[in-house]
C-alpha cells in the first residue's frame, strides 16, 4: 500500500513577501527548471506562480502608464457668430483674456480650462479626471 499522509489541525496559510515572490519568479525566469519544478521545490502550486507573474506584470504596466504622457486628438472649432470689422480688435483682446481649452478625457469626461494654464497643473488635472 502507498504512503498516506494525514494532516491534523488548522490548515496553514503562508504569507509571501514581494521579495520572496520575485525571487521565486526569478528562478522560473532563469529557464533551468519548469514552473512545476520550482513550485514543487517551494511547496506551491503552479497557479500561484502564474498569479504572481500576472500581478507584477499589471503593476509594471500601471507604473509605465502613469509615467508616460499621451497625446489626444485636438479639433479647432471656428466661431459660429459673424464678426464686425470694428469689433475684431476688441474681440481678439477679450479672447486672449478669456480663451479656454476643452480637453476630452478617457471615459467621456470633458475638462475645460484657461488657455494659459501651467502645463504641469493641466497634466495633474487630466490625471485626476481620468482616475475619477
């Protein structure tokens, strides 16, 4: 008859630090052993290793997205009201003071800001709107 192992007491639940997980993932990445062999060596199931791999890949992707700026399409829309020649100069002055930019963010949100807004502040506003 084969070997029978009887476990008594509460089922154990181990906690792995990120450093330990990364060490185990590095073992798999070296290529000498398969995921199953590494899992067996550390008393794991292979699905845990695949789950850790997905977790760290998602974290790395999120970090890259947060660091990179993206360009969005811009459309210049002409004014619908006809201007009088005498009013052109006055209108140009008022536009310089009150010009605004409309930014369409992911998720269909629209952000309207002054045209002279600091680019760093604009970038922070866009990130906040897209994260909401």
